[in-house]
């Protein structure tokens, strides 16, 4: 391994023997790992950009035993970087366009089996919890069995990784027939696959639904991978995909007294480099769309209908009937959920709550780090 300083100290090239990695001096300085730059305990930066010179250059660089040592001028500051860390964070390489974020897997009705785990196992085994969280992060949904069929038991699932996100519906909400319901979820009507609360900004990123009773005829649960649906839309008609990604839709909810929620976001949300970030699809909560140019509106509706047809296609859906003591979790930024209609004979009673995906991902990363260090 050897280093070369290029472009008058603005760039460091590292020849590993297998390939060459290049890093800018300003990037290396900003990402210095020394205790004066980053807190050793939590890794957060202790300085801002204004605390080091804008004309930072690399004065000298050496390598030894997998470590690269860099001296920055005009500070005369020495910083050490592990080669493995530099390799993991390199940016000097071709990056083919990717619609999916790293680590995600799309699926359709061929997905079998649905990842599931017993609640007691998740509470007592870090290995079981890590496996279940990894599946939930990768696929956007997972099931839980062995949940007490009693009110509030679903909170034990959230306790595995994070905290309940309380909304105007409370810490949890009931999903069963009601007289004069404030939301169609509280009727026996079938519901098209949808993401929850698209009228919030940000939306709740996780939803948990737990079954207490399900003796009614019908009421099967369905999940659809919105990312898979969006990729299929792009494959079938790139112009339709572009319209739903480029123009914001509008969503609104004003069903409760004193509650008016509105959001303006595209149905297919992309990052600046084109990766899928979020799906918002909920025909019940779509407000008049007014941000599409007149000349594009008719085609926009054709794209909207096309996307809805894909979402409604049984070949895209995984279907199951929850039994008392069972629950499932969905990534509400990606996975749509639905139910078939159910009759008045018997009872269907689910409880739901929201949580945030950052807690799940944090717990998963912590468990992975603990396993790696053991």
C-alpha cells in the first residue's frame, strides 16, 4: 500500500495493491476521527466547517499496518485513518443507478413464508430479535405470534425496539365496526391497499396491527410492496412513473373535531439521486390534486390509475387472516396494507399503533455491533 498526494495537496490517492482509492483533502479533514474532531463516546462532531481552514491541503501522508496517517496544512494537524474505514466510505467509484436503497428486497405474492416470530422469543432471545428485525427492515413487514389477545398488548411489540408515536387517534386505535365512524377503517367495508396517514408530514413510519378477535366472515389482511409496485410501473411505463414522482399530490384529513391535517408530497417520492424513498397512496385521503400542470393532468390521472391497477393486482399481494394473538408490522413508508370486507356475523377487532423506523434500525444496528464484537 502506498499513498500519492495529487492536485497540489487537494487529493490523496491510496494504492492498495488491488485498486486505487482517491479522497479529497476537505473530505478527509471533515471526517477526521481524532478526539478533538469527534466525541469518542458518541461519534458526533465537536467542530463545524468554520473551525478548520477552507484551503486545507494534505502536506504529507504515510501508511503502516493498515493505517493511513495524514498531515493537514495549514493546521499542521495529524490524523490517522484505518484502511478498512476508508474502503467502507470510499466515493471514488462508479455508482450505477439504483432505485432501491441498500439492503432492501422487493417481493410480490410469491413471498413465502412470511417472516414471523413468537413474542416471548423476541423478548428473551437477542438472536431471534435480530433475525426478526432484519427481516422487517429488509422486506418492510413481519408477523408476530404469541401476543396476548388483550387490549394494549401490541405495545409489547413496540417495546422491543422503540417508542409509540402518539397521534390524534391516541396511543393506539381500534379497528372494528362503529356507529357513525370518524374513519372508514372503523367500518366493515373492504379497504384498498394503502399507506396510513399520508396527510401527515412526516408520516408514521411503522404501523403495528394486533388481532384480539376475528370470528367475522372475511376481513383477511393483505400487504403489498409499494416499492415493487413502483418498479413495475416504471418498467411498464416510464412516463407514468416520472409523472407520479415529479408532481406532488395532496392529502387531507379532517374527520375529528379540531383536527385538520394536510400534506403535499408525490405518491412516489425519490431521493435526489433517484432512489425510492417513500410511497404515499391512499385514495380515501387524497385531496384535489392542484399541482399538476393543465397539459399534464389527464396523463397524470392515467398514471395514477395505472399505479392503482398494479397495487390492486392480486399477483402483487401477500394475503393472510390474522388470528387472535397474532400481529403484524409494516413499514408505512413502503408497504401498503388492506383488508377484505367482513360481515356483521361474528366480530373482528384489531388494535393498531404507530412507531418510528429509526428505533427499529437503531436496535438492529446495535444488536449487529454486539454480535460482531462478541
